[in-house]
């Protein structure tokens, strides 16, 4: 399920920008705080398109890819949901009706 969501996100990025290639690596399993968890690499003939596509993929990963993250802290465990800032970052990629 997660791989299909990642493929859909990459396909949408490729539809928006002229990309030569995209690679997404997202770690799974138990990780310690502050360990790297995701890599997004984008190749394009133009760096602006590569940067925008990379940012798009990261923003969509936070809200559209079904990752189940559980944090373990001294007070117990909790499931991690998308933060308000993550949702705002993803929404900026949607043109508003005012932009049409």
C-alpha cells in the first residue's frame, strides 16, 4: 500500500515537472530519535524543477503516504499523525479557485 502511494506521488511530480528520474527511500523499522528516515533524489535538466519536485514529494510524503509511526517516550507510546504544518505544506501545491 505504501509503495503504491509513493509511486503515485512520484507520478504526480513527473506530470508537473520535466524530470529525468526520481528516487525515494524511506526507512522502516525501529529508529532512534534524530536518525535520517527519508531520502528524495530528483534529476532534471533544470535545477529549479528538481528542487520544486523534491519539495513536492517530501510535502506529499508527510500527508499522503500511509506510514504508521509510533513514538516511544518515557511517558509511554503514541501514534504520530500529520502535523498542521505538514498539511499546510501539502496544500500549497493545490491551486486555489482564486488562481484559476
